[in-house]
C-alpha cells in the first residue's frame, strides 16, 4: 500500500515536467491573431484611437513565418523570426516609384556593384546580376502570456490582447428544463416498452441512478471548485495531445507541425494520440493506479444503487477503459454473472468511450485552439462519467435482475505485461491496432456513405427534382437527398427532445443515426465538419451532440464485445450474442439520458 502514493507522486511529477517540456514552441504559441489595444510612444504619449480591426497576426505558411500588421486601414505584411528574446519583423517591399538621377559603380569586397540614387538617396543596388533594395526591418523585445503580448523598442511600445474563440456559457431556462423532463419521460417509456420483464423493474434503482446522474451533472457544471477540478483533468488530456505531438513531429515532421501549409491531416494529428494513450493506460493499469480509481467509483455505485460487486466494478471501469479492457477487472467473475449483470457489463461498454479515443475526439473537435480543446475535453470527460450510471439504469429497465447477486467487490489481479516496459510495449501494439482499425473503418464507412449518397442524390434526387426542394426546405443545411438527410428527418423529434434547437435538430438526428449505423468516430468527424462550417444555429446543439455521440453503441460493437468478452468467458458467447441488440439499445439510451440531463442544465 505504501507503494501507491509514491507512484502517484511520480506520475504527477512526470506529467508536470513533461507538460513544460511538451509545451508548443514560442513560434507556435505566438501564431494567432492579436488585437491591438494601445500604442505608447517614447514621449509618454499613448494612442488608443484606432479601429477595432487593428491587429497583428502571426502564422506559418508554406514553411515561412509570416505576419500581417493592420492599423486602421493600413496593412503591412512580411516575414518574422525570433532571435533569443528579440522579435524581428522584415517588411515586404511596398509599391514604390522613383526617378534615378545618378549611378555609381564601385568594387566592394572584391565584387562589382552598381548603386542607383534618387535625390541623393540609394534606392537600388545591383550585385552579380541581382537587384537588391533595402527592406524595412524592426526589432522588438517581446513579452507574452496566453492573452497578452507586448512589443517594445526604444521608440515605441505596442500592447495587444488575445480574445479566444467564444465558448458557450450555460444558462438554465424553464423552457429547456420542462422540455428535458418530457425527453426524459420519453426515454424511460422507450426503455419500458423494450423491457423483457416490465413487472420486475426496480424503479427505486432507476430513480437512484438518474438522481446520481443529475447530482454529478449539477456538481460539475455549477459548483466552481468541482468545475476547477474537471478543468484540471481536462488540461491533462490536452497536454497528452502535446506529448503525442512531440513524438509525431519527430516521425512525420511538418505534416504534423505545419498545419497552415498542410492543413489538419487526420491520420497524423489524431491517430497517434490513440497509440500513446493506449500505452499510457497500460502502464497505469500495470502499476495498479487505474484499479484504485475504479474501485472508488465502483464502491460509490455499489452503495448507492445496490449493485453487485462485479457490475459495479465493470461500470466504473468503463469510464476509463474500453469495452474490451474493462472486463479484465472482473475476469474471474464473468462466468458466474447473471444474465442481467452481463447486460449491464455490455451496456456500460456501449455507453462510454475509451480514454484513447476521447483524446482523439478532443483533437479534432478542438482543433488548434487550446480553449476549444479544454472545453470539449471537459464535456467528453463529464459525458463518460455520467453515462456509467445511465447505462445501469437502461440495462436494469431492459432486463431487471431476478436472481441472487454477490455484493462483494474485488478487483482482478490481471496484469498487462510482466514489467513496466512490457506493459508500455503491449499497450503500444494494442493502440497501433486500434488506430489502424479506426483509420480503416473511417475509410470504408465514409466510402460507403459516398456510394449510398450517389445513388440517392445523383440518381434519385436529380431525376425526381427532390434535391432542389430539400435545399429550399432545409434552408441550406442539406442540398440534396442523402442518407444524412433521411436520418436527420427520422430522428429530428428525438434530437429536439434532448434540448437542441428545432433548426439544428435534423443535424443532431443525423449524427445520432450515423453513430448507430456506422460508428461514433465517423459521427464525430461529421460533427467537427458541421461545427467548422458554421451550419449549427445554436452552440448548445453542438454540446448536446457531443454527449449524444459519446459512446460505443453501434452495430459493430456487438461483434467486438462478443469477441472480446467471449475470450474471457467462452461459455458466455451464446448469451453475449443474444443480448447484443439489447446492449445496443441500452447504450444508446444511456447516452441520450446523459444528453437530456445536460440539456436541462445548460
């Protein structure tokens, strides 16, 4: 027991040091748009009367560091670089015209030079058949933080501020609250209708599970101290992106670091995070740290909801691990688990996501904006946490417990490797397999979507004239008859009940359909594209969609669970296949439970 505090301290110190080491370089931190606030001259004269559009933007394009400096309507551009603590701006040549009135021929450093003058001032020189002219160069001492930049030299001082992308601020409304109650009732009704034993439903357990969800949601969204804690956890996940970027940049170079030149390449920006986080998780699992954290969450659910020890551990494990890794925590008990407990195990895997893909989602939902990364990291962590009790609620309605259960909790001693290095290596291999699997699935599924949409849009839609009608009816959200349009229309009412605006409900319904039929990775890719294209009318809809998609509930996961859990308990394979569809329904309902509760509170 004395070993664990030391390990926790070591891990914390490692994260702290790596956090500093993996911070983006200064050039990358400066590369943003800085709004001009004040100009101070040497004679204690300051100027603040300039347009709000005045700014200084640093960016990297085609491997060149470029800047745009705009004051009022005057804009200049050029190259920039940093030497020690000095920022050097080299301005581009501006349009200029002059009449040459004299020419001088000289030999300078054993090289012939022709110098051209206008009114006694040098305007041009010719060296070895090359024309050269003096460029304007300015040097500044600079200081900056996340939101402020100061440039100064003996003649002038500029003060800038950075305003991050506006983040949605929560706002409780009675209309949203009562709509959420209607949505919650609808979800409970759906679960009740699909139940195998309606009379056996333990409504007290259901009430406790929903109450625990609401309590956690209120705490993490409304209590400042807990908010700060989750923001700190979110920072760790964002730092993991930076750690991964350091390794990826070493291997792939500018394909990772120079997004201005190459854009956001999914394979190089997102997939490596899955590999690194898988290795990190394996190390923490080997050290026993994850088991300790899982036990604490499991104890809470065991006491509050009256669950068995095995399903409590599995539900808590699914918060941090994937749907095939979490069962390792209860490997010795799977053979003796009841039918209801097995469904609870499967539903928990369907309702949550693994840490590796969570970090990946942060990467392409937040893009290069640190504020957006923290924002989505926090909501994805909350979603995975809330969906654990939600999965239990859904599973216990669909298949109530009718047998005797064992409440004793004991975490399996299963190890991933015989030592730390082997656990990292095993985790790396598993992460690589997952990353390749994700890439392959996305290629295939998006190709199938394109093929399906070709049939619907280019053939049926064109010949029937439906495409133009759909474009007009949807106000430009959809431009033709596509699979996304049909999914959006079918699931639009359900998305509205979750708290999205009516204008956005078809888009969110589309995402829910993509997640269920294809997988959540494809749906999150679509969400990122819709978000970046500005098709959503209300940012609250983006947040609710983030919660709806946060889970592995799709048809392919049924096969994954039959294979993954079936290896641990071969005699349960038949039962796993029989419960596959119910687990899919439970996992989907769990994500919707979480989304509707969040929709009521923000």
